[in-house]
C-alpha cells in the first residue's frame, strides 16, 4: 500500500503543479480582454484571433484545472446530505463514485475525443470566423484534460481505500468540506457566548 500511496503523492504533486500554472492563464485572459477592448475603442481595430484566444485560455483553465480541483476535494457535492453521513459511508460513496462513474467517464471522453482531435488536426481545421485561430490545438485540450482527470481519479481512489484500511489519517481528505474539516479539527465548532441568555424551556 505504501508504494501506491507514493504513486498517489506523485500524481497529486503533478496535478497541483499543472493547476497552479494554468491558473495564471486567467490573468493572461484578463489582460488580453482589456487590451483588445482598449485597442478597439481607441483605434477601431479588432481581431477575431484575440477574441478566440480568450476563449482558448478559459477552456484551458476550465479543463486542466479540474483535476487539481478534484485533488483539493473542492468538486461539487450535495453537501446538505453528504455532511450528515458517517465518515465511513462517505468514503464508501466516494470509492463507488470514483470506480464506477468518474474513472469510466474520464476514460471514455479521453478515448472518444482523441479521434475528434485527430480529425481536426489532419484537416488543419480553421476557425469559421475571419482571421480566427486553427481549431485543433484547443480540441487537443479535451483528451489531455480527461486523461489527467483519470489519473487523478486513480490517486483519489488510492487515498480513500488507504483511509478505510487505516493506512492514511482521515484528515488528509475533505479538508475543503465544512463537516469533514470540523471532523478533522481544521475548524472549530461554533460556541455560544458566555453572556448569551439561557434558552427558555418549553
């Protein structure tokens, strides 16, 4: 199990590095958007290439930062139900979800979108907008992102199994989740002030 946990740590480190670098593309997109707006207003010049580049950058952030979001355990849940479940049941649900939903879906999208990218690359597909960018580079982001998501899903599966086996402390996951953070001691439970009036008994 220790070898698998070492693999999981390596995957997490790589995913974190990719996510942190990709996050800077938001700044680049904002600068390009502002620059494009200024040039259009001052000089009445516009370019579809710059507009599409903004879309590319957003797509890159959305797709390539998703595995990092999963590693941080910040993906969407129905917290109103999840936070009321026992820890072991939550871990079981996570294992089932990763094994039967996340991993197959990520593998399927990565596999099918690869042909989608290859077709675009072989045709040297160009934008339908005048002066736009070629389309195959941005389409490559889809199989790349889902392949990384699949690998990160394996890491999450390893960690959940390790926790249920007692090989990993249960405070290593869910720290972004309110109830789990409270369980792990990362948050303090709300306390009633000492001078608060006593509750009236009914």
